[in-house]
C-alpha cells in the first residue's frame, strides 16, 4: 500500500511539472513581447540593451493608434451587447424549447467556431461588397457578431441549464407574469452567465484580426489591423507596446470573469 502511495505521489509531481512547463511554454511569447515593449532599441531586439517607456509615450501620442484603439473598443462594446441580447433569446429557446431540430439548431449556432475564419472572411467580404457594407462600422459589427455570438450562446445556455426553473415557476405561482418572472427572477439568477457572455464576446471582437483585415478601409481600422499593417512596414517597438496593452486588457477581463464566477459559486 505504501509503495502504491509513493508511486501515485511521484506521478502527481510529474504531472505538475509537465503542467508547469506547458504554462511557461505558452506564456513565453507574451513575456517576450512585454519585454520588447520596454526595450530601448528602436528595433525589436531581444534581450533589450536597456529599458525605457518611450514606446508607450509614442503610442499614446500618435492619434492614429488611439483612433484604431477607440474603433476597436466601440465595435467590441456594440458586439458584446448584441451578442448578449441575441444569445439570450437563442439560449432561452434552446434550453426551454421542445421543438424538433433543437440540437441541429444549436449546432448551427456553433458553426462559426468550427468553420475556418478565413472562409467566413471571404464570404462576408464578397457579400458586403454587394450591399455596400465593406469598410463601415456596421459591417465590422455584423462580421464580428458572427464569430462572437457562439460564445454568448454557449455561456448563456450553460447558465440557464444550471438555473433551477422551479424558482421561476414559484414566482409565477405567487402572481408574477411569465415575463416578469423571467426579468426579475431568471435574469438575476444567471447574471454571471450574461456577464461572462459579454466579456467573451467583447474579447472575440477586440482580438479579431482576420475578419477585420477584410472589413478594414484606409479610414477605418481596428487595433489588431493597425498592428498588422505597421508590422508589415516597420518593426518599431511601438507594435510591442500596443500588443502588450492588447494582451493586458484581455488578461484583465479574463481574471475579472474568473473572480466573478468564483464569487457566485461561493
């Protein structure tokens, strides 16, 4: 028995070590980018010869970078709101509905997560050229909504499946209308799922680059497109600074979701 325990303990430490190495391997590119953003060299050189915050100053002093970041933020916020509204309606029908083809419909909503993004980009680009939406904010929102909506549907569906419908039924028995029970009982009960759906949808739009390249115009670019275009022209550390801020916001929002989920479970 003691020998078996020792073996299990040994394997546990092996798994911990493999997990740690995997985490380091995945984080290494992010750490390199963050280090390059503080390098004193005007080129992307690692290790940096000295340290400076000059590139962040140039980033915030350039109106083109700020405009791209603002465009990304506005589009991501609109996509997050629309994803939650549409995803809530779709998830409610998928969870509470009893119609035929429900599973097929659920699979259809998840198709953009499986289909290669470049195929979606080419298809939407051809469609938007015909209807005049290419290079417009509306076109960006619609395109990003296609890839963000599956995250909202999945998250809200999971929250609804974990919510006890008996509580909603009890509210109806106490005199509330079905709509009032949903608004005042169900929605507060799945608030963590709605918030998670909004964050994931925001990040799906905020970090998206393939669709954005096809949708962009000379006067309308998101931050990832600006990074991509600048990277093709000049290897300035300003790109590393912009990428670090992009990654930092993503990590911050993911940590916020984790904290809220842990708070609702406790």
